């Protein structure tokens, strides 16, 4: 089962945001592992809830930072976060309906794990030069 790890290519220039990314990645790995190992639905639902609420908190903090440092991708970042929340919500509904079905594990890997790493690398890291320039 693939797991992901935070690395220096994900540096945003704001230590607290980097810590939040590490936490999100760690919980996503936990979630994928719990689903793949067939853990109970209460445990998986708990991981999903934790991840969902932490994502929203993180997105809010990061959006404030991008506004503060006048990051050129601020609006694009907000739109991407909204899309993720929509995806996450539909995923949560599917889990409530179908449980940890194999296709949901694949969706978590593609739509959440790969999404998160590429979003951090392509969008969130654009904050770094803005912080340096401030
Ligand atoms: Fe972001
Ligand atoms: Fe982020």
C-alpha cells in the first residue's frame, strides 16, 4: 500500500502550515491503512471526521496567509480547497452508504492523497517566495 511523506519540495515558507501539512499527510496515511486493513467502520469514520475538520481549519489558515502575503495564487488556492471539500463530502456520504469498499480506497488514494501532494507542491508552495519578499 503506498504511503506518502512530507518532504522539502512541499515547503510553504510558513512553519505552522508545513506542520499542518505533515499532520494531514499522516492522517491520510492512517486512513488509507485502516481502510486497506479492513478496520471497523467506527474507527474509519473517526479518522474521516478528524481529517475533514482539520482540512477545513488548515484551509482557512492558509487562505489568510496567502491574503496577508498577497500571494498571486490566492484565489486559485481558495477554489481548489472548495473543490476538495466537495470531493471529501461526497466521499463521506459514499462511505456512510457503502462502507470501506475497494473503490473508495482507490478514490482516497487518487482524489485525496495524490490531490493533496500535488496541490501542496503546485499551489501552496507558491506562498514561499511571497513570505521571503515580505
Ligand atoms: Fe492550499
Ligand atoms: Fe495546504
